C-alpha cells in the first residue's frame, strides 16, 4: 500500500460530496430572509471597511475644531434643549464630537479598525486553538490533560479583568489591547476543536483510513479537519461581533491609547460626560457596533442551523 | 478545582506583582507623606525585593492566615473588608437580573418553539440576537437616557439613572443583610424598598437583556427536541390537553439545559458586571475592580479574581451534580 492510498477517496467522492453539500447549505441560507439580510450587511461592512479611507480622508481625524464641538445640526430631531446647534452652512449629518469632528466621518473611519481587529483576534485564536486542540484531542493522555487544565484556568477567570490588567500593565497601544482580547479568547477554540477531534477519531472512516496506513498528521489535517471545522466556522462568525464588543468596551472603560482615535468604543467614550447634552455621541457609535455585531451574528446563527444537518428543519 | 484556583492565583500574582513599574505592590502601604527612605524600609519589611516565587509564598502564607493586605485608595481598609462591603450590592443586582432573565427568556423560548418558524419565532430570534450583539455600555446609557432623562423631561414616571438608593434615604434603615431591598423589608420600611427596587431595575434589565437571548435560544432548541420525543406523542395520544402536555410533560425536561446556562450566568454575574456597574455607578465588586485596576491595587485584584474563580468552579460543579439529579439518564 502506498502512502497516498487515501488520494482517490479524497479527490473523487469526498470533494464532490462536500461541494454539493456546500451548495445546498448556501441555498438554504438564501431561503432565510434574516440570514440573507445579515449576509448583505456583512458584505456591505466589509466593502465599507475596504473603501473607508477613500470615502473619508484619514486626515479628517486630526482636523480638530473646538469651536464647533458637541453640536447637533438639524432641527428634525431635537435631542435635548441643552444641545448646541451647529453653525450655519455646516453639514454634519450626525452632529460633532468633542473635538468638533464630523461624527459620521469618524464612524466611517472607525469601522475598518474595529473589523480588522476582530478578524485578527478571531483568526489568530482559531489558528492557535485548532492546532493545539486537534493535537490534544488526537494525542490524548498527559498532554491533553495539561491543555485541559490550562483552559479550565482561563475559563474560571473573570475574563474582562484579565484583559484590563494586561492592558494596564503593558501600556495602552492598539497592539497590546488586541493581545489582551486574544489572551481571553483562545481557550474556547481549543476546547471546541478538541471535542470535535475526540468525536471524529472514534468514527469508522478514521479507523478505515488508519488501517490503510495513512499517517496521523495527514489523517488529522485532510480527513478529520474538514469534518470537524463547521462548529469552528460558526464560532468564528459569532465571535467577530463578540470581539468588537469586548475591544470597544476596553476602549470605553478608559484604556484608549488616544482619546481622539477614531474607534467605535472610543467615540462613544467621548460622550460619557455629555450623555444628557450630546446623546448622539454615545447613540450612533453604539448603534454602529450593534449593527455590525448583529450582522455577523445573524450569519453565524444561520450557518449553525444550515451546516448542522440535524438542525435543518 | 484546587489546581484551577492555584493557576488563577499564580497568573494574577505574576501579572500584578511582577511589574512593579506599572503596578507597585507597596503603593498600598504608603501615603503622600511617606519619605523615600521609609518606602525603602517598607519594601524591605514586606519582602517586595525578594524573588517573585518567594513573594508568592509569603502571600499564600498570609492568605491562609486571613490577611489579604490593604487597599490604600479605600482609606487603607483591609482588602477583604473592601470586598465584603461591596459584595451584597453585586448579589442584589445578580438576583434581580437572574429573575428578569428567567421571567423573559423562558417564555420567549417556549413561544418560539411552539410557533416554530412563524413571525413570533423570528421576532424572538431577532430579540435574542440583538441581546448578544448589543454593547452593554451603550445599552446602559440608552436605558438611562430614555427612562431617566426623557421620561423625566416628558413628565412620565422616571427611574433613577444610577446608585443603589436615593441620597435622602441613605442610612435610614439598619444594615441586616447588606442588600438594600431586603434591609428595607426587614425594617418594615416599604418606601425604602420601593426606592431600592427602582434603582435596581435599569442595571438588572441591562444585564438580563444580554443573556436572555442565549436562554431563549437554548429553551427553544431543547423544547423542539423534547416535543419530538415519543412520550410527548404518547401524552397527546392519551388525549391530554395541549396545555398539560406542554407545561407539565415537555417543559420540565426542556428546562434542564436552561438550568446549566442559568447557573453559569449567575456565577458570572456574582463576579461583578464591570461595565454595567460602572455605567450605573452601582458600587458592587465589578465597579471596585475597575478602580483597583486603575489604582494598581494588586491586593484587591488577587482577592477578587480568586473569589470569582471559586464561584465559577463551584457553580460548574453544582450544575453538574444537579444535572445528574434532574436527568436520571445521565450517569457519571
């Protein structure tokens, strides 16, 4: 028996079945209007974050003008009697922040930052979790035990406090805050992947491939991984919203490297002392975060229903 | 379990004591008037110049003797006093938030399961997903803005925007349990209790809104699962009214997975909801832990993270034991 005995299995039946399955999943997702609108929003936000700097010049973030800070333009909605009105001729659609910048432009500039941080955290956490988790699940024994205990420790942590302490210790740069979020985010992927591998390794196809002499690394990477990856994909999609929420919460709680940084939590934090005089400063960045997180969660929720054949109804 | 607590304490100890330039552990023992020479002496006598593992040993020794150190920012009170004086407020918030979550989440889940794939189900799904997509700090401010500010300006009955009790009522009842709502009841002072309830509603709703979505989804999934079982068909075939089938036969089993989630939710909340407590100026342990981070109070952070970890570990264990008790099919 050659070492690539599983090649035929991989190339013919397996791949075709998988593509057919994926097509069917996509079809099902299109059926659900909620998931469809979530996907459209996700695509919209991704396009927006790719083009944000061409829509609004990043220099606008440094364009401070304190004479027009905390002002609201139109008389269509009157937030409070205390709100300042913007000067004639200016067109700030969503009012201005404390630095006198156009809030709408700042939100547009902030979206790519938040989404890219979320993607970074989720990708790195997944890569790490999938590697460690599948090794732990496959090898088992002492190594598995140690990994399990370490994740236990991290699960028992008040996660936000760990991130806060980390951010307080190592300085408030975007990079450190990203690491702080990552620090509390990886264990779930390890556990998820480990559980998947534990389930899959007992199945007949793994036994069959083993008896064919397929090497463990190849077996895990090419055969188990594709079967085990769906819950991970769902978790990733659901976590993008979660990471944005956590990251912006760190910013909001006062761990921002720069109060003028266009980041959604940071923009909202600018409004803390002005809730009753300039409510739009908290309302609009918050709504943006809500819509982004909701879009990804809708897709993730739909993916979960569709990718798990048992849940298809 | 011991291992988890040990691990948590080692990690926090290393982070909180290993970087004196950012978090100087002796800051809790000095005042503005302490002279440099005295600071040197304090560092020496407390052993802050020793290697970290020896310091850890000292700390562990003190902890087992009931000495958690002091918190300078809280008028130099012993750290465990700072914690225990704040903990009842967090307990009150946790209990209220849990009641709200169960009261809204379970019916929501049942409705979406019974009316599977109808408008009601989709609405419940949107509520659930919104719940876990909403930035809690933002939602907290929106609640304040609407119920405290706008309701007040429109002349509607408004709710207080923060704190645990109105200023004028502070200290009017003796502290028995430390929970303002219960203390008011014990003292027979209903006005006090009503005021305390009014203060707790907004933060509790803020907390429950985030988690009732999860709960509703879990209840929905397990309800759908249960309704497909043979014994339900059997109960229907017997001619039992649908109400009894659902509420007496199906719901009991469908709620078992929800219980796990509730247990973990309570454990998480007892550890303090940093964001919600901060926005609503709720003086619980979560709020204090944020102050401790900013004040570099490693004593409090160590105590806080250990107790939180302990609560989570115990909750996990309790849930596992209860699970076996409630569902005889599960055996370990």
